[in-house]
């Protein structure tokens, strides 16, 4: 939480690092929390990403994710990814810093992706799983807004994986089949 910023009236992308330094992360995912997520073997003590939950605005939850730069083998650092438990709950992402790729899929096998640069707004439709990937050389930071009742279903992804992975091929982020 960010006690002096409840709720933040605005988040200046230019000062996002300073803003987050006033917050305490609500989730830190280390490599050891990501076993089976990457195709390769991840270093257990590496911090992969941090999530900072901000004060809710009514029934809208706000979270800032800081995804570190790095790769496991040729696969870029990424979040675990999840479906929402509530099939009616969508989500909006807003790119703040760095460069990333938002990958999405449905349980029917549809896939989609959106490049997320600072200032980009990405809409995740209800029923779509979502995972973010840091495809740049610096921290990738984005704001997420989602309904309080959304809930997080991580287990479907832990069991079934994502249909696509994002790996470096010839120095460029490239989507390849996931399994
Ligand atoms: Fe979500």
C-alpha cells in the first residue's frame, strides 16, 4: 500500500520509480515462485516481478506491476498469468514505463497480444487469460484496473500453460507455440 497516496489522484509516468519507492509491494514473485512457468530452469532467488496494490476506488482495484528485465534461457521474464474467477470481469492495463507484450487467450484457444508501451491502454475482455512479458532492457511498469469481484484463477495456467511463449529470436521478441 501507499499510505501517503490513498488514493493517488494521478500517477506521473515520469516519476513512477519514485512513486513506487513510497509503496510496499503486496506481492513479490521470485524465481522459486515461478517453477514450471518458464520452459527453462529459473534462478530461485531472482526477483521476477513485484505487484503494488493501491487504494481501491470504490469497487475498482488498482495495482501497479513492476516486471524486471531478464530472460530464462531465451524466454523473457513474465508474470504467471491468470484468468479471472468471475467470467464477467475484464481489466484495463496502462503502460507506464519500459516496453512489454500483453498476451491473452481464451479457454477455447483464441489468442491475442498487445504491445504495451508507455501511454498505451490495453483492454482485456472478460473470459480472457492475461500474462505480461518484459520485452525490453529496463523495468516494465504498468497500471491495472479491475473489478473488486474479479478474483484470480492462477491454477488453470499453472496446469495448462499458455498457448504462446515470447522468446528472443535474432535479437527480437518472437511468439512461439507454448507447449
Ligand atoms: Fe487480471
